[in-house]
C-alpha cells in the first residue's frame, strides 16, 4: 500500500466546465448563482470564494464533486456572507468548519450523502436557516445548539445513526417537516415518530414543560431565489433547472472560447488603465501627504497655544483653589466648634433628663416596694395582735369564771347566815358568838380572793402594755432594716446607671468623631473630583480646524460610526474627507492605511456602507446625503430576525 497519494487531476471536460461556469458568473447581467457542480473538484477553488465575495452571489452549488474540505487555504467563510443557498450533496465532507455560524444569511443548507460524523456547535448561529438536509451521513446525534435555529422549517436526518432527538427541538416553533428513521428511534418512541412531525413536537414540548403551538402561528419570510422571493420548493426547481442547463453547456463552449479571447483583450486594456490610475493615485497620495503635513503643523501650533493658555489657566485655578480651600477649612473649623458645643449642650441636657427620669422611676419603684412591705408588716402585726388578744380573752374568761364562782360561794354563805332559824327578832341567839367569828373569817377570805383577782387583772394589763411596747419596738426595728436595704439597692442602681451613662457618652463621642471624619473625607473627595472634571473638560477641547472638518462630514457616516462604537475614528474620516460613496469603493487595506486597524470593524464599516448605498439606489429623486440618511433610518427600523 503506497504511503503517499497523488491527487487525482480533473479531466479536461471538467476543467473546461469549471472555467466556463466561473466566466459565466462574472459576466455582466449574470444572475446571483455560482454553479461549479460535477467538476471533479477535490477542494474549493480560491476564485469561487473571491467571486462570491465581490459579486455577492446568493446561490452556491458545488454538489457531485470530491470535496473533503469546504474552506480552502488562505480563505475565510466571511467571503460567503451573502450566500443564502449552499448545495454540497454527493461529496466527501467529513466535517464542517467550526465557524460555519458566520454564514448569517444562509437559508438552505444541503449536505446529503457525505461522510459527516458530527455537526459543529456554531450551526445554531444560523438564525435565518430554513432548510437543513443531512440525509445519508454518519451522524450519531444532533448538537444541542440546533434548538437555536428559530427559523427552521424542514429538517431531514434520515439515513444516519441518530437514535435520540434533543429536547431543544421543542423550541423550534417553525418546524413543519421532520424526516427521520422511525424504526431505529429510541427517544421519542417509534410510535410517536411514525405519527408525524406534530406528534413529535407535542411530545418534546410536554417533556420540556412548555405549551405547543402549531407552526402556522409563526410565519417566516419566503426564501429568496434568482429574482426575488420563493419557497423551498422554488430552490429545488432552481437546482433542477441548473441540472438541465448542464446538458447544453457543450453547445455554448465555442461561444465561450471567442468570448475568452475578447476578455483577454479587455484584460490588457484594463491593466493599462489600471497603471494610469495607479500613477494618478500616487500623485494624489503625494498631494494628500503634503496637505497632511500642513494640517499637522497647524494642529501642532494650535496645540502649543492651547497648552500655554491651559497652563496659565491652571495656575489661576490652582490659586483660586488654594484660597477656596483655606476659606473652606476655616468655615469647617467654625462649624466643627459650633457642632461640638451643641453636642456637649445636648449631651448635658440629655444626661440631666435621663438622671431625672431614672430617679423618678426609682422613686415610683420604691414607693411600690414600700407600699407592698407596709401591707405585709401590717398584716403580720395584726396577726400577732389577734393572737395576743385571743390569749388575753381566754385568760380574762378564766378570771371571770373564777370570780363568778367566788361570788356564788359568797352569796351562798351570806344566805345561809341570813336565813338561819337562830336569828329571830328581839331575841339573842345563843350561839351568836361562834357564827360571828365564822362570818368574819368568810369576809376575810372573800376580801383576799377579791384582792387576788384585782392583782391578776393588773398583771394582765401590765403584760398587755408590755406586749404592745414590744410590738412597737419590733415594728421600728423592721422599718429601719427595710429602709437600710432600700438605700443600699438605690445606691447600687445609681452606680450602675452612672456607669451606663458614661459608656453611652463615650460611644456617642466615638460615633460623632467617625461622622466628622467621613464628612471631611467626602468634602476632600468632592473637591478633587471637581478639579479633575474641569481639567478633563479642558483636555477634551478640540482644535478649531478639526471641528470645522468634523462638521463638514456627512451625518449618515457619523451615525454609522456611532452605531458601530467607532466614534474615535470620526476625526480621521473628517481629516481624510471620506464620504459614503468613497467608503463603498474602499477596501479593508485602505481603511488600515488611514488608521482603522481592527479587522472586524473594517468589514462591518464596509458592509454597512454597501448596504446603505444598495438601499439608496432603490429610492430615486433625492440627493446623496438625504438619500443616505433615509437609507440609514430604514436599516435601523428593520427588525432583527
């Protein structure tokens, strides 16, 4: 087996067909189609990309070749940015470029019968793609970014090894036709897949938890073909048309040879004119350089004068700033002293009010405690007095019973003495002398008993008085002890309150000090920002000559640069006196020469200028500047797809 393979050269017929199709595409009045199919190509020729970029072709047909790569060396897919139909079926493509998403205008992509194993993630950036055909490849799954194809109408993935569909297909609301191998599908199930595209979409929407709406509610603009708008079927008819024309290309080949000689003569004439134009361009460049030197010299002089005036003004402003700072510092010191005095007065008043309030609260609390203590003491005293009175009543009752007993005995003795039969009227009693002695003894006993009772009563009264004196002394002792405890508690409470007041005073002093420091820092920051802003305003002033040149620049061109975030290049365009019409004829290298170095910005400026002038050609009867303004307004009003 050989280690190296020599590329198979195309046959003469295929080479002649390629030359004929390339020449036919470059003729004046040719349509927007470039057809290089069946040319036995192993790689895309460089001229095909250049032709699509310069002539802005919209249909590129390269089917039935041996292509293994889509982009040739030293080429970029940005050359195909205007292509809307790309037909690559029946080739040997194993992969697509990673930046295929740059084909922003692509609407139809036919990759049938290739060797693709996967699709790039950037395919989801094809926002206008409406038909995608990957039938007969080696795909195992679809990328997740397919869900970003919000304009897709037709998707054909049959003849591959795909067994599962991504759930993101539910977000493609415009999908009308989905072709796949139902028997080999595992998700969704074959039953759902065989029911049709609508059933598949309803199932995926249910899986994603979103509502299903039919594609009829999401209308899309019709696909473009040779002369304007048509549908996907129109694209197929156009492809069939080109296939039929292939049969007649040999009849036209002789005419092509004649035109080839004529084109050679025209090429020589064009080269001669190009040399003359280059000489004129060199003269113009020389003149522009001289004018540039003069303008730069004027700008330097203006800048020197401006810097001198700015230096003087800065000195004056610095002196004024120092004066203002001195005055502001004095005012701040006076305000700070006044604020300090006010804070001290407020603090003293607040402390006095707090102390009075705390004392009042303490007095109320002590009164409540005293009232409670007095009530308890009174209740205890009443209980003790009641117990003592009960004891005294019991003793007095005993004495009364004894007295009544003695009285009854005495009365009985007296009655016996008085009722005796020996006492008669006017007769002496024979036994009077013994009874007299008995009565005397009885009276003495009664008197003794009476004196004893009186003594006992006096003792009881003395005990009662002593008990009352003892109770009064006990009450006084209890009151003194209670007053001492209350005074101790008051002293402790006042000490704790004083400590709290001192802590609050220190904390408030620290807070006020922090606030004053923040105020001073803010005032310093504001002063610095003010002078920085004034200095920046002075630096942003432009020379008078540059302002005049910028005012002479076309407003649509200024608006275009502003939309592309390239305002810094407005002075450069004004200096070089670039107009929209001149910008449309310039290239990326010309923009790089005048100072626009970003490649992406170069392409964006040129593409936008060409779009504005292309729209301007469709609006007759207006001046160039007014026409450009209207076109720019029209492009701004066109909604994004």
